């Protein structure tokens, strides 16, 4: 009887658990951090996404104070080639 109650409780809780959204990926957090949706990240936006300042400085190839999507993609390729970054999401 006790096992039946546990199973019933688990089955009733399962739909509620399944409705919770999955945690945001690092890429999703970064995309969401582009507050003004201009397709690039200022240092403030970058840091707000939980990224490190060192990464921003490395990726801002033209040193204009922004990391553009092409700079991000190229920087990730370089880092992956050096074994410093996980594969792209």
C-alpha cells in the first residue's frame, strides 16, 4: 500500500516537473545579454552574461569596445584549435 502511494505521488508530480524550463545555455545567456539587440556585445553586456573580462579583451579583435558575432565566431575557432574552448553549441 505504501509503495502504491509513493508511485502515485511520483506520477502526479511528473507533469509539474516536466513543465519547468531547462536552464539557459551559455550561448542563450550571451544572446539575451545583447540588451539593445544590435548584434554585438559591449563589455557591460558581456560581463552581464557571466563572461570573463579576459575573454572579452581577447575576442575584441579590432579593439573597438565591442565583440561582434563574427569576432566571437573567429575567436571561438582559434580557442578550439588551441584546445581552450568546448565545441560550439
